[in-house]
C-alpha cells in the first residue's frame, strides 16, 4: 500500500532527463479499463507530467527535486515504482511499472 515514506522510485537516465525538462512533476494513478475479459479488468499505472487536480487522493513525495504524486491505495511490488522513457513515435513519454497484480 502506498502511503508511507518507504516508497522507492527508480528512474532510468532518460526518464529523469525528460521529467526535468517537462517541469519536475509526475502524477501516478491506476487506470482500470471499463471492459473486462476472461481474467478481469486491465489495470496499469498511468503517468501525467502535471500535479493532480484533487491532491487529497494522492501522497506527495520528493525525489531529487521532482514532485511525485502517487494515488493512495496502490499495491506495489517491493514498495517501488520504476519509471522509464518510452520513445515510441507520437507517444513519447514516461511509463511506470511496479503494480502488484496478484
């Protein structure tokens, strides 16, 4: 569960550079698809490069001068979120992994 100060962040070098160029703010929240299949709804961590509008739903952390807002109630593997830079054409940005699925 997110909500303690022991949460760890791991940024790739390119992800860290991208976030710094875009304003030093990240918001991480859980996306859950409305459509389910045979194994249930799809869940993924989503990342936005801005502060959340409803900050009461998030825990604010500081990582090397970057404000990281993490949605309350997330269950994470090893209490860690890994950030990577995605360089897919037209979809450049930051991806987050670490969600505990089972």
